C-alpha cells in the first residue's frame, strides 16, 4: 500500500489535480455560486472546446513539435461550414468537408516540418497567418450566422444529453477516452513518446519519426477543426477573429497539465486538467467581479508558474551530471561516469581492423 501511494504522488497529474482542488476551494470560499451544479456544468462546457484542442496539442508536443495554426484552423472550419451551408450544401457534407480541409492543413504543416526541415514554430506561424487570411476572404470579413442546424447540428454541439448535459462536454469526454487509448494502449503512443524523448534513438530502433510527426500534425488540425464545428453548432455564429489566441492557450493548458516543452513527457488526462484549470480561473474571477484587465494577468502568472515547475521537474527527472561542491579551497568534482568520456565501441573496432591490416 505504501508503494502504491508513493507511485501515486510521483505522478505529475496528481500534483495538477491537487492544485485544481485548491483553486476550486478558494473560489468556493469567496463566492456562493461557484459550487452550484449549473456553474460547474458551465465551466466544463467552457473548457470543452479548449480541452479538445489541448489533447491533440499534447500528442504533438510529446513528439517534440508545436502548432501555432490551430486557432486559425478553428475559425476556418467554422466559416467554411457556414458558407457551404448557405450555398445549399447539406450540413453533414459541409461538416465532413470542413474537417477534411482542417486535416489537410495539418498535413501541410507536417510536410513543411519533416520534409522541408522548417522549425515547427516558423512553419505553423506562417500557416496561421495564411489560414487567417483565408478565413477573412471566405467570410468576407464579417460574422456569419448558422441557419437551421438540423439533427446533425444538435449532435455536434447544439443539443443536450438527458436534457441536462451539454453535448460539448460529452465530446470532450469522448476525446479524452480516445486520446488515452491512443497514447497508453497502442504502439503509436509508444512511438510518439520515443520520438519526443530521443529522436535519434527512435530512428535507430526503426521508428519512422517523420510519419509519427505528420500524423500528430494532422490529428492536431483535425481536432482544431472539430472543436470549431462544435463551437459553431453551440453558438450558431462565427466571427473572423474567432479562435485567436487559442493556440497559445492550448499549449498553456498542456504545459499546466505536465507536458514537457522538450517532448517525450505528457498525458491526455493532464491536458484535460490543465484546460479545466484555465476555465475555473476565468469563471472564478468573473464570479468574484475581478477587474477584467487583471484576468489575463492572473492567467499569465499561473502559466509562468507552471512552466517554471515543468522545467525544474524535467531537469530533476533527466538527471545529468550533478556537480558536488567540497570545502572551500577545493575544486568541484564531477561523478566519474560524467567526468570520463564514454567508450566508442565502433571507433575501437575500426582501430582494431586497421591494426590487423
């Protein structure tokens, strides 16, 4: 039992969960409406769209890459759906084509990073600007209103389950379950962790790291498009600037949930908790009637604290040579394993072959 609790508290998600509980208790103490069923349901619904994108971003960050174009893809899928439906395209076909276009954006990002060898930051930053321009052009630079959603619109985000649970929450839980299975129960999850943890070792073990990254870019853009359609069906409108900033919030939610900035570490459950923490803080600050100008500042402070903890935990887990300081007047010593260079077996074999010749 003792070993179980030791392993439990070593998990990153447990620390994030404890932080979430403390934050919720704080807002519950200062506001009388925070712990009402209606408000908690509203918080979950608000976190659903960001949470869906954060799950996919976590997959991508685990493999060692970033995507700054998901906010623009979020708006692009929504505006394309509305324009196609206004042109007489059936809602189901419009949703399918929009998701296909979103996946195509991810494919282009993946090819730019893996084949053109562009840094993911630069490649997706440029794609973000290109797609945002397409949003403005497609929507004529003005908000668009969704007409009759029909049954597919209710299923995608406009309806409720059992008359009480908004459909976006259901989709969020479905994505959490799918993401957990993908990362924990499939070989693809192992390949994603290996690619982000040590790409050179992954290649030597036979993993096609380029394929892993391309698939993760496609999944990330697909998730952004899917989240955009859910938001469209719930709000019944889309604005040209919608989704701006979501790319950074998704990365922040993932980092708060324990995903490493350098890749190889992260979990879907942690991303879920991170997105929920951001939604809880926003909701709690509104209920406390905090000055709106301070809200982003508080969120920024939380993100900075999470990044600092992330980096410190990562440095401790990765280990590396630790310097041992002795008494004053004596120089610091490194462990022998770190001080002595590793033997290169291949070079030794080559030297032996030359000696024989």
